[in-house]
C-alpha cells in the first residue's frame, strides 16, 4: 500500500460530479462569483474507468459523491449501481437535499448506503440567508423521504458567525426528533474566503459551550482513525458531531483523495493543483507515481485551504 512518512494512505475517494449547484450558499460563493463556467461533465463509464483503476491500487473503502450538487448529475443512479458492482464497499452522497424527495428511493435501490444533507437553518428565513434560495420545504421533504427510504442520514450544518449561530440548538432538536445524527462544520478557507484576512468562524469550543449551556455536561466519544468529525453524547444519550478543520485539525491521519468534475486528482483540499488523470494516462504515466505525488500534497499538521471553491472541488 502507498503510504507517506506519517503512515497515511488513501482509503476514501470523493468525487465532484459537476461544478454547478442550484444553491448559492454564502460560505461557498460570494455575491460577485455566483455564476461559474459550465463545463462538460464526465459520463458514467468515464468515472467507472477512473475509479476502477484507483480501486485496483488502493482497495478503496468508500466513495462519496459530491458536487456542486450531485443530484443534478443525470447518470447518478447508474453511477451508484456501477460503483457497487466494481466492489466499492460503501457509496455515499453529500447533497443540499432539494431533489431528494424524487430520488432517494431510487438511489437506495441502486445501492446508495448513506447521505449527508446540508441544512444550515431550520427556519425559512435562516435557510434563505445561508443558501440564497427558497427551497426550505423541498429540503425538509428530501430529508423525510431519505429517512423513510432506509438510507443512513446525517445533517451537516455549516456555521457562520452572526448569520446562523442561533440555529445550533434548533438543528439539534430537529435532527434528534427525526432520528438523524447532526454535525456542525467550521467554516473553511476555500474560494473567496481564502483571500479574506478574518473569516467568521465559530470554533469547536464555542459550539460546545453553547450546547453544554443547554444540555449540561457532554460526554466525548473516542475519535475514529481518519474521521473528519469529533462526536459527543448528551446525558440523555443524544449524539452530535463537529468537523473542526481550523480549531481541531485532522490532517495527521487523513485518508481522503479527491477527483474534480474534469477528472483531476487532488491529495488535499489545501492544494489548488490537480493531476489530470486522463491526460497523464494517455502519456503513459504510471498511476502509482501519480498517487505518490498526490500523497505529498497532504498537509503535515493543519488545513490551509486554497482558492478553489467548494462548488468546484466538492464537500
């Protein structure tokens, strides 16, 4: 197995299926850069070709499909099924949930195992503030249908100071009432935020203090190796997670590899330079050498970010 000096390898692959989205979330794109160039998407067979070769080298444990918004990808069901057919043990999806009410049962039937649904506000007003869209009811319906389909569902809430920090407790209550695990994400220095001196991060400790003031002493869970999130239980047995890339970085044992919508390979979100797999393979460059170079992109200690938008590289 390919490993670096820290013992890290690649076990999880994240694929950004397309670089466009039907939302314009405030932490992803700014007012001046909402429109992105629409690029030709790769076909299902092209993705399977790339993933099959990577899987043969890495024995991948998981593939997560992201975007942009992956439910806009026209071959999504077929791609999920073929990923399972080539032996990927777990296939998951990260989505804003607005199209899930129409797709969740078919995706489950195709072999999808789990879905992370972004929900940054539990009122129509807070939802619109964060997403700049009026799809609140569609997203809530998508969550309900995803749960009823039998998919393993998690709620992801990205927190931005002075925008939706008042949604922490409501998101917890909503998620627990649905039997769904909620997770809170620190803001990431990606895209236009990379050029900002101060970004409105709500840190892990601040989030914990707010939750503890409502629910009392929290019990930390043992972190799993390569997990992006830390988890806690309340005294009543409810669980939640925090993905704290800034205040509690998890680079030391990261096992994630990424493909953008054009088939460029990235070993780390902090690198804006991808390896164009189709061109490199046509030139006869050995995949193992590309993976070794991608592994060198990983940060030793903490996430630094890049000027790539999350819409381009995926969540």
